[in-house]
């Protein structure tokens, strides 16, 4: 038995969790372990698919781009804020047009202030990305 945080695991389950965590780290971290070097063609295609899935999830695949971790986090934050800003903007437009299918709990003024702050933050992130040569997709 192994103690992992507040969970007690059998040795077999503990080893499986370690192997799984390592494999995920290998795929997402762009590392190439000895286990991955000897893959057959079908397994290589599966690895590429996993790489493509990671690209769809986070937008940048460390295996393909080889960007430093902080730049990957920066890009992810930018995309998340931009997506939320766009959704909020659509809601504001619908409220002003009278086509929103729900009544918000807060005033339109508060939503506009939030959108303005998010827009300014996005602008700041874009300036910083330009200065530090961080590609934004």
C-alpha cells in the first residue's frame, strides 16, 4: 500500500498512476522517453493524433512549437480572456438589442465596465506579446 495525499493505493495502482502521469508529461511536455523512441508506425500515428488533440485543447502543442512553458501559459491566458470577452460582448449586444433570452442579475452598466476592463487587459497582453515576441494565434 502506498499513501498518496489522503488516498491509500495498492502498489499496482500507484505504479499505474505514476506511469500514466509520466506518459501525459511526455506527450504534453514534448519529452521523448526510451519507451517512445521504439514505436511502430501505428503508434506514431496515434502519438500525432494525441499531439493534434493537445493542440485543439490548448492551442499550442509543446511538441510542435517548442515554446518555453511561460509563453504557453501566456498564450493560454490570452485565449481564455479573449474568449470570455467575446462572449460577454455578445451578451451585451443582445441585451441592448432586446434579444437576450434571459434577464441578467446585474445592470448593463456593470457588464459594460467589465467588458471595458477585459478589453484593456487584452490590449496590455497584446502589447506585451509584441514586445516579448510571443506568437498569439
